[in-house]
């Protein structure tokens, strides 16, 4: 045991809740990890009213980290931490209530906790309020309000909010298209590693939609998205290699990317592989 854990263990055994939570975090997040020990120390600290430990304990119950997963057992600990003002717990409690995880669905109360978390700066809570306005679930369907909340979340650095702003303005939802705004948010989300946004931005560069046509940049964006796990990017990058579009033509590499996409159930990839075996390639680049 290292010196830090040894010091914390001594204080934790003496009943220091802060030490108990910090020791639990060491076991939870730092190698060598021991999630069961982390859970036990979170539980001790949580029972003493330590708000951070209560939230981590609830997450452990929810995710089955160091204990048997139980959303029902997670809920009261999320509630205790939320009532003490923990924004992450407020978000998690809101999600549980919204989706009925470990409890009955209650969108009204879910919104209450989302708003409390949002007031504390929790960007994912802002995002979820935006989703509620966009879908008209628990709130009237209002595009202006949805966009406002997405922008609040994006201003906090929430990449998912940037992605949704690009979708909304890009015509992927039932909202008037604003290509300039869509591209702005696509660039922001892509630059922060959002794989789907990288793929969508790649399509713009391949086709010259709203930007100067640049096949090399488009293919590079497809690669970034593919490395981030986006299955449609697997397929589009395969097309680039099959045609020599933005990359040097390489049928062997194209087949490898099509195979990856097909394994992720991209129907177009399966069709293209069949066409290749028949001596032709059929597909789309967007």
C-alpha cells in the first residue's frame, strides 16, 4: 500500500468521513483499483452524511461498480446528495425520474431537479432541458427554448449540445435550416472530438456543401470519426479508399473499412462488399 492510502486508511478507520471518501476515490479511480473496497468506504462516508460519497455510492449501485447493480438502491442515495445541493446527483436523480429507473416515471419532478442542477452550472442538465423542449416531453414543444438551453450547455463546453445545435440547424430535425449556424456548431463539436460531427463535417468537405470542396480534409475527418468509433465513418472512409478520394486508392484498405462497417450492421457496407465481389462498387458518399 502506498503512503497516501496508508495515511488515509488510518484516518478513515478513525471515522473521518472526508478520509473515507478520499480513500474510496483512490480505490475507485487510481491504480491498483479495487471497486469493492471503494464501495465499502463510500458507504461508510455516505452514512455519515458526506454528500460526495453519497453521489458516488449511488453511481456504484446504478453501475454495479463493486456491488450488485440496483437502480432501486441507487435512487435514495442520489436523492440524499441532491437534497444537499450536489449538482451531479441532481442530474442523475432527474434522469432516473425521467426514464423511470428504479422508480415510477415523473417528468415534472425530473424537470425540477434538472433546473436545480442547471442553476448550479451542470451542463448536461441544461442539455436535457433542451431535449425536453425539442421533443415536447414534459414541456411544450418550443424550438426557441430548446436552442436557448442547448446554447447554454454549449457555452459550458458541452459537446453533445454543440452536436445537437448542428443537427437542429442542419435540417436533421423538424426545424428550418440555417447552414451557417449548422456548420459553426459542426466545427465546434468536431474540434472537441465528437465522432458523428466529424463524420458529418467530412461529408460537407467531400461534397463542397457550405465549404470549399476538399477531399483530403473530408477523408481526414472520416478517419478521425472512424477512430472515434463512428460506424458510418467506417463506410465512408472505405468509399474514399475504393475511389482514391482524398487518399491513395487502396482496395485492400477499403475492404477492411467496409468489413468494420458491416460488422456494425451498416447495410450499405454489406451491399458494397457484395458489389465488390461481383466486380463493381455501389454506394454513396454522404
